[in-house]
């Protein structure tokens, strides 16, 4: 795990050092398309560059937000165009039923904008919020508005922490690791309950 994290860290720092603000936006876009590249490394390193005087913190937050909107748009479009038919046809193999899609529709109809905002301020979840929003056909303009707002808050917070930590920015990843593990544990337990519920209903 340490070797993988070191490789990811080197990749992120090289990308940002080479592409500047565009590198921040690109990595945040990739992270939002269900590819959980840790923003806890992307943004604190950008904050470190703010500390050194190479970056401006507001432009870092703007780049991170625009990148997140780009990635969320791609994941949303995939869910909007192809997600529902695929899930309806093959969802039974991954324990997703038509009833589950209806529950998702009701959830996003009631909390869609708020869910997008909060999802963009949480590790792990921010990588997976856009696809189900597309399946449920959440209004795209409103969705992206809240994605931008949530991402801006997240980007500003983590880049500020990276700026405050200065040369010790990488230690922020260790501080967030515990939170990542808690969220992953909740997801695993939820998935286990999900499988059990569908297995019980089939019986």
C-alpha cells in the first residue's frame, strides 16, 4: 500500500508541476469520474505551491471546482444516456433492481442538489455521486451548480491546509486516512446489507 501511495503521490506532483492549474483541474476531473485519485494529495500539494508563491489559492480552488464539474458531467452523461437500460437489464447480477432505481429517483428528487453539494465535500463519495444522479435524471444545471459549490469549498479547504502545512503537506494524507477507512467500512457494510436484502427477497 505504501508503494502504491508513493507512486500516486509522485504522479500527482509531477502532473501538477508540469501542467500547473490545468493539472489540478485534470486530476480533479479524473477523480470525479469514479476513479478515486485522492484529492487529499492533489489539493494539499497545490496548497504547498501556494505556500512557495507559485500558485494562487483562489485559482487552485477554481481549477479544482471546474475540473470536478467536468468529471461529474462525464459521469452524469454516462448515467443519463446508458445507465438506466444497462442497470434494468443487468442490474440483477449486481443486486440492483428496478425498485432500487425508483428509490434513487425519489432520493434525488428530494435531496438531489443537497446530495451533490455534500457528496463533493466527502472523500470517496465525491468520486461516485454523478453516475446515479445521471441515471435519476437530476436537472443538469442545478446539479453542476451544486457540484461546483461543494467542490469549491473542498478545494479551498484542502489547499489552505496544504498551504498552512507548507513543506509538511504530505502529512495531511495520513490525517485523512482514518476518515477514508471509516467511509470505506460504511460502504462495505452497506454493500453487505444490500446483497443480503436482495438474496432474502429472491428466496
